[in-house]
C-alpha cells in the first residue's frame, strides 16, 4: 500500500507500511520506530505493557504538538495514567493501528505540525 505520492520538505515521510515493515526515505525498517520530521530511530518498546510515562519522557522533551502511537494490528489504549501525564505536559497523544498511524503522521507532517510517530510493527 503506497501511503503518499506528494513531496514534502521532510525526508521522513512514511512511504509504505506492509508485512510488518515501515519504509521511510527509501529504507526498510522491520522493527518498531520513532519517527520525527528530523530523524528515524529504533524504538525499544516491544508492546504497550512496556510503555510508561518515563519511557516517553525523552519524546515529550522534544515538545511535539502531538504524539501518534501505532499499536500494531489492533488499536489498543495504554494505561489512562500515561495518557493523563502526557496531556498534563501539554502534548496531545492519539492511539490507533500502525497502518492508520502511518497515514496520520504523513498528513500532520504535510500540515507542518510538530508530530512524532511511535510505531509498533
């Protein structure tokens, strides 16, 4: 599934997500990722049970407008306490399937929003 045909000033547009692989800037990533306008890095969280506010602190410190969390094939909500603490720090957070998160990240990035995607493949 091709996710974008338009060009954006960021090289980190998600080009495709299929077979548990994310394609960004011509590279294939078969593992969980953190994607920002400026970079792509491996995300060491393997499932939502490992997610904590402390594991998100370095993401929140980047001061995004919104964090998009792709939770895999099923949309799953993490602990409500995590959602509340992220929101208390002035950052929006949304949870959806990884497929939807990839699309949403691209749309928000094209709108020049400061967005960070946390993606579980």
